[in-house]
């Protein structure tokens, strides 16, 4: 069997990891990870033939020579290799998790820090038990800082990812109603996300047996849930930021939302005020932007460097993207959805300065037994918000249609996205600002061409 130390020596000579034989880099190390419907051990020979230097396998049947490295379990070996590599690094590693805004916040932090440092950050949303070790293994001796996003839909997942990424600094964007089925309700979400605070705490939580790590935590002081979670763990090395608060390193407010955000922020140490124009929409992004500004300030970047990073970040991957068409302004936010992100997105369009506003909302997935109540609550939120038209798509929203009492609210329900496409072609929307938001599985990007 190949040990982690032996594999690490080979990794230093071949520091590129491949997991897909369709995209093999010459001289890389191929890890034969198993999927739900495949066993990549069967692709090991192809990986070698197409240029991999070594193939890490866990089935001796496929060990065809010295280039085939046999281990007990390929996934565990990948994670162990990343842990070992992380221990060799002497750079700040910023770990972040949360219910909403993880990827946007990660990109903003990276955009700011990269104005001054050579950084490495999670690509896209590779934030799970495979993506995190792969990201760690892309960090080399030239990097000066790393930003690692950590996602989870069950308890103990963040604990595992912290053991791999070993963050020196960290933050939770927020705690809300997402993956309720996997976490076992909102208290389960708090416990699961709080595993990052547990890792960074100066002493283990009550009844816990976690290794002591310590670290610096960044917290939005306006978020009562995060403040409560931090206080319960006795976090001592904390940097605060928010819209107000005497203990904040950075304070900031939105001065324009039309629909792109402009912020005014203050360095409370120097007392200097600054203004930054962003390419982001949504008042809910205030905290995400202030996180980037605070971390930049903490790491001694100048205000010009920080503003340059914030101004230069353009959202993508259908997260709060603004798309201007011939007749409409679209807020494309259909990468994912849960009750917490739905509420703030609906609130935001209510506040936007626009002549005509339309909500197009798709079903939220992974809600478990809370689904009926949560979909009903989102409908009520939409009804209470000053917009001109409300469209709900999906069977979960449709099941709550009877709860819409008034006939004067311009509300339409469609059972599927296909039905919505037909309806919107028949009754096109023009000269409007339109929020399109729903869970990824609803594939609401199919609607964009209609506007």
C-alpha cells in the first residue's frame, strides 16, 4: 500500500491532480474516485495511457504496474494528502461557510486580496468533501493567501472540511432555512454551520473533543444569530463589521440601489470615509461586500486597493446577475433558492427604484416536511411586497394557491416551467424589472430568452 508520505513526495514532483479521464493533464496524478454510477478504478489504465504519471486506485484488480498506486480508499487518500499539504503551508487560509452568499462573499474576498497578494480560491462551487481537498492541492509555494468555501447539507460536514482546509481565519455569512431535510431543522443548520466556529474557538465546545486550533473570526455584528453563536463558544479573536456598531472595524451603508449598489464605508480605526460603486444588486449583498472590505482592511490593504477589488468584481453563475434586454431589466438569481434567500431577494426588489416590478419565483427544494409552510410564507411575502405582478412556478407553490385570497394582486401560478414558458409567450412582459429566482432544479434560465 502507498502511504500518504510516499504519495506526497510524488505529488511534489507532479503537483496536478486529475479526477476525470476526459480532462487528463500530462504528468498529473489521477485519483480514481467512485461515483454513484461508476467506479473510476476502471478508468485508471485510460488515465495512464492519456498522460497521467500515476493513478491512485483502491481495487488491486486494476494495478497493472508501478504507475498504479494502491491505497485502502481513494477519497480518504485524497483528503489525507490535502491535509498533509495544508500542514506544509505557512499562509493565511480563510474558510467560509453559511446558508446564503458563500460564493459571492468568497469571490469578493478573493477580488480584494488579489489586489495585493497572490491568492488561490475555491473555483466555482467546488466546496464539498472532494472540491475542498482539490482546491487545497492547487496551492503552491508562490501563493500568499487562500480563500476556501465550505458547503454542507448535513451536520459534521463542516467539521470534516475544516480538518482538511485547517483555516486560520473564518466567517459564517449567515444561518438560514436551507437543506432543512438534511440538517434536521433550523437548529441543526445552526449547529452544522457553527462547526466552523468550533474549529476556530480557543477551546473546544462543551462536551466536544475537538482539537484546539484557535483563529481569527470575522462576524457581522448586526446578525443576532451569529453573535449568539459566537458568544456561546467564547470566541476571543473576533473582528466585527456591519452597518453600525461601536466595535466594528468597518461600518458601511447602501447609498444607492438602482439596481446596482453603491456603498459608503468607514474605517473606524482611521476614521476615513470611502465610497465604492459595485456591480452587484440586492441590499442583502451589503454584508457580503462589507466582509470583503473588512478582510482587506484587516490584512492592511489600502482603501484604493479594496475599492478596486470590490468595483472589479462582476457576479456570474446566475447569482444576482443583472441582464439588460431590449425591453426589460432581469435580476437573474436562479442558481439556488431557500426561504431565507427568497425573503431578502423579494424585499430587495420591493426597495429598488423601478417603474414596474415583477416577481417570478420557482419551487424551493430540500425543504422536507417544512416545504408547505415555507412555500406559503414566501407567497405571503410576495403578496405583501409592492410589485406589479407575481408569478409562481412549480408544484410546491401550486399546492398553496388556495391560500391566495385577494383577486386583485395580479398573481399567476404555473405547475411547471414549461407551462410558464407557454404562458409568458402568450402574455409577454415588457418594460419591467424582473426578479427570476428558484432552486437550481427548476432550470429557470430557460425563461430568460422570453424577455
